[in-house]
C-alpha cells in the first residue's frame, strides 16, 4: 500500500566529524512556511518525512502548509495524519500496552513466525511512578518503608514489567523509585532533535515529538518538544509505527512581557495562566508562547506552565526551542556535540526561536498578552486547579467558601457550625484542636513543581530560615516530600537544606506522583474521627496540578495547589484562613513575632544557590544508574525468555484473548446477522461511562471474579491497578453507576437480556448472549465516546462481543479506537436517530456488508425486525478499512510481521 515519498527531493544534508546528517529542507517547500506557528512546523516536518500516500497523504502536507488563522474548530475542520517520534508511558496506563505486545508475540509464534520480531517500531519509554503511596511520613525511614510496601503490593506487575524491560527491544522501562515520568522525560529521555541511522550510513535529523498515556505528557512542551496525552490504543498504534489522526488546531499566541517580581514563583505564574486560559476557552487548541518575557523564564519555569496544559484545557502549551533550551540541555549533561548538531539543524529549518525578534513572530489564530510583573503570590482551590486566589485574599476567600452554596467554591456550612472545633489526643500526650481550614496534609509533590530547582531550593531556604527562627509544624499534619527525580535530592543535599526540611517534617517519602494523584496514604485515625464527628472542612495543601474534590484524600474537602514554599508556609501556620500580612507564623526564641515575609527568600538568593549547586555532574551520576533500580528491583527474579510465562493464578496480568482465533489469512468479512442490542444509550455517553475506573464495587461481576479466586474485598484494589487483566476489565466495562440505559428500569450497570426478559449485570447479559451465539450491537445518540481517550473504552466493548455501534455521531478519537479494535462504526443519517426510527432496542438486527470492496463513507443498510434504514459507514480512510479487514490494528501488525 505504501508508496515512495513525493517530497524526497527536498532532502538536504551537512557534514560534521565525518558524519553526514540529512534533513528535510522545510523552508524551500513553500513560502507559506514562514507564517506557520512553530508548533505547526513540527506537524509539517513529520508529514513531509513520513509521506507515503497511505498512512500519511500528500494532501496532509498541503493541508498543514495551508494552515491559516481563519481555521476555526467546528466550522472548517481539517483532519490530518501525524506520526510522533516516540511514545512515553507510565505504569498504570502502560501495563496494558506491554501485555498486548507480549500476547502478540505468542500469536506470532502460534502462527509459525518469529516472535522476536514483535517490538516497538517507534521508540517507547515506560516509567514506573504511579504505584508508591505515602503510608509513612515524618520519619527518616519513611522512604524505605514506603518503597517496600510498594513492592509488596505490586510485585506481579513489577515482575511483568521487568520481564518486558529485558524481552523487548526499542523499549526502555525505568524502575520504580527513579522519579516521575514527566520529570525523567524532561531531564533525560527527551532528544529535542532525533538523529536516526539510515541504510546508506548517514543519519537523518528530525524534531523530537511524543505522545504519552498520561495527560501531563504536555510538560515536555516546555523544552520545545511537541507532545500531548493520548489513549492506550493510539499509543500502541504509534509504537507499531502507525500514524494517528488529528484535527489541524487553532493556535493561540500567548505573549509574555516583562519579568516576574522578586517574590513571585513559576507556580504563581502557571496558576495565573491556567485561570486566564480556562476563562478564554482553549479546549482542543494549541497554545504557543512568544514575546520577550519568555526569554526571562528558565526551562523549568516553562515546563511548569506546559505541565498544567490539561488544567487550562489546551492540547499543548508549546515553547519553541531557543538558546535557553540548548543551555538546559548542557546543564542536564547532554553532550556538546549533540547540542551543536541540534543548533545547525534548527537554524537550517528555521525552527530556532529568538523571542526578542518580532520578525520571527508567526501568524496566530488569536493573541493575548500577560505582563509577568503583574503576577502575584497565589494558590488555587478549593476544588479546581483554575480557581486561582491571591494569597493576600486567601483568608477571606476561604471563609466565603465555607458559607457559600455547595459548588466549586462552596461548602454550605450552616452559620451555627462555622465555629465548629474538634479536639483529640496525640502520641506526644498533648491535646490538639482543629477547625474549618485546618491543614492536615502538606505535600511537596508532583513533577509540576519538583522539576523546578528554583521553587524546590526556595522551599529549602524557607525551611532553613523557619528553623533558625524557631518555627515548627504541628505533629498531626501529614507532611511529605516526594521529589520528581534523584537529581532533586542531590541538589537539596548539596545545598545543605535537607536537614532543615526534615526538621520541619518534610522527609523524603518516595519518588513518584504520590499525593498529587491521590496516593496520599492514610491520615491518623484520631484526626479522621475528629474531622468526621465535627463535620469539619479540613485542608490539603500541595504543590500538585489537580485538586478535584475527593482526589487528594477523602477527609480533605478543601485542597489548594501552591508553590513548595507556600506548602511549608501553610503547614507552619496550621491553617489556610490566615492573613500572612497581619498575622505571624509564630514567635522566635526571643518572643518576637515571625511573619512570612521574614523567612521568604528572595529570587536572587535562590538563583545564587541554584547556579552553584545544580550542575551537569548531578544529572550524569543519577541517570547513569537509571536502569539499575533499587535492591528490591535488582533481586526481582524474572524469566529470560522472549515469551512471557503467563500464570493462571495471577489476577493482575493475564494473556488477553484478542488473537485466540486469528489465522495468517485475512478473515472472510461477513454480514452481522441476528444481532441483539446490548445497550440503548442517549447522547454524550463518555469514555468515563464506558471504561472501567475507580474502586471495584463489592457486588459487581469483577468482584465476583476476584472473590472466586480467593481474594477478599480489601485486596480487590482498583480497576486501574488491574488494567493488565482483561477478565477484570471486561467485567468493569459500562460499570458506571450513572449509566442511563433505556433497556433497563434503573440507572447503573444493568441491561435487559431481551429473549428471556431478565435484567442482568451488563457483563452477565453479554456472556449469556455469547453462549447463545448471538452477536451484539450498541445503539447510541450523539457524541458517543466523548471525553478523554481511553483504550478500555474500545477494548471492553470488543470483549463483551460488540460487533457494531450505530450512533448519531462519534467523538473523533473514539471512533478511530473502535476501528482499531475491529468494531464496525455506523452512523445514522442526518435527522435520524433511534427515536425517529422508533427503535426500542428489542429488535433483531441484521447489518448487510457488501461482498465487494468496502469504501470510506459508503451507505450500509440495517434491518431491524424487518424494517430497513440506511446508515453511513464511518470508515474515514483506506487505513480504517485495512484495520477492520484484519480484525483490528494489532491483528494487522501481526500479519504484517508474518509477511
């Protein structure tokens, strides 16, 4: 199918140190290139280099070249193909991908091929960072204890991933305890510009770009690497060398002017930008930063802003590469030769940015401006990351939230309960009182901030000043420090601030996402009982990126995002309803009042320490051992075989049944006959309704499955932790308590088994239909599959026996994922729906597929109990048809490897 690249004649080269470096000369392709945003130039380069008129079409290149500020979402949408340079995974979302690759190897062997051929074609990195929890804190041995518990809980998953690290080529798996995926990506994994060997001995250069199975993959945009989060099926497709489909975006130009004030931090800046862009509305759009103010920001500052891209809603928050980027590469121990090659390439292709030059400013859909000098010290909360509050107003804002109606800024505490207090005894024999606004969790956590030496060293200097003034933190507050990489620990130790952080209770508790993703661990029972008995709105303060209700801890109803410095400040204060300007944090040894301003380090103080202690040798030492792992990891025994030894006893890792009936030959495509409707759904069914998530309900099919294997409810864990077991995930598909299925008499994960008239759990009904040999369809309304892209939102329906979906409209990526799993996507004609056609969902459906060649967008006739209606076949490209004919993208790749 693939042809020669029609743009091959635009290839140029230069020589250095005896090597020939080739690249595509983008500026010479078309004079329109100079007007393109720098982020769109990355999309263009990928399309030009990968154009084969099958996966990437010549018209994709022309569409990108023709990008215009007049492009508007929903009005003149343009769909293009994009091939990222690499994929990045974290352990929760990455396990299913490695499971699928292991199962593909088995399938290739069983079909007579060489299983060792199955490896990621596109480079893939997986960082284990989502498993560690703050079970222990405020003790010197907290780190060791938490890591031991992490291994105890996740041994099956870790054993499997360590096998994957040995078995697969082109896949790096970073052991637990190494850091947070996005910080490791920034400091070590990012290439900025790739150089790949070619058949003639030369190297080809092209921009680094990445998709990842975590929404905060966007952090890498701060380094000038275009990247964003995708679902598991899209990530696997890219790993297998395929392109992904995307809409050409609107690009918002965000101009930065001036400089940050002496007390403002990058955290204050990102919270300001997040609120601003959320108000503007940038969902589905690219945001590209420009203007002289960008040059005033470090790469770590930029990465902080890019990290919170999901919170302000954009697809990316992109900072084009400049000389500061290349300086950061030097600081993080990238070689001088590599940096020189990158500079030559970027200059030749006009991708090296000078933020002071207005002549380089491209065209944007819309521009907005922020003066950095207007940024003030801020937090965000109590329930959303874009609800920024200046610290000077925090005490009155919190009091307003207490009495406001229930909502994002309200708790509806009755007037008579506003002064409620609770009292408890602590281990030290003393009695403590807490009330509304009391801080019970204070966590320096998350790659958003721990990747930034200025705020981490700032926190260390603040801790030093506080200790020297005699300030302390109340013993019941759960304080923790979870650095995003070993480099952070290195420079905190070298700068001498670790002892002061420990003295305040901020001992290192682990290297992972921890409190930011809700792995905050338990609070003391005395504290919990007091909060619940007194009905208190107690608080968590964290240097994270999300603070949605219930995410951080069930007993912290209010949670505020803040810089690491403010995390310590509020922990010392013990409450969030404090006016730092007029109220002291405490008294010094002489009985004098100590205010926050007395211990807050200046920007120049922080920069002096940073320049002295954050050096390339640290990055060299830490990352030279990145694959070594802890003692627990090193002693983990795994098979040396290239095929995974699946265990029938495992409830975490199971060989999926995707390839059980697969043959080398293409299956004969037949019509779907005598199918039943499993679910009749309305509009806006999201991937959250479809995909298994959260805890496993005790009376669910998944719970029964685990109980039958000897597990008690306390060991059920979550669907997220069991993503490597298809039996659990299939049983959790559509298991959403808010699902409205018109075939059922109540909301939830139930449906009607039409032949018997019985209402059953959805999985049980699907299994009964399977035993009867009945194929299944879904009949749904508008925007089916909206929300975040989730692989199990397509894999789960496939395992339930769904052969086709008939919808009024689809979310674009979810439609693609259904095709990737071999499910037929049909669309009602305009103006038609289940309602207008009087479909009850109790009909027998017959879907006639033509015997000849399928074509994108052709008409397909459906019969429902003798009534006929036409639908549109939502195969949008020839690639879609190829995947469907093979039974899905994974099957297609297996046959391709066999051939």
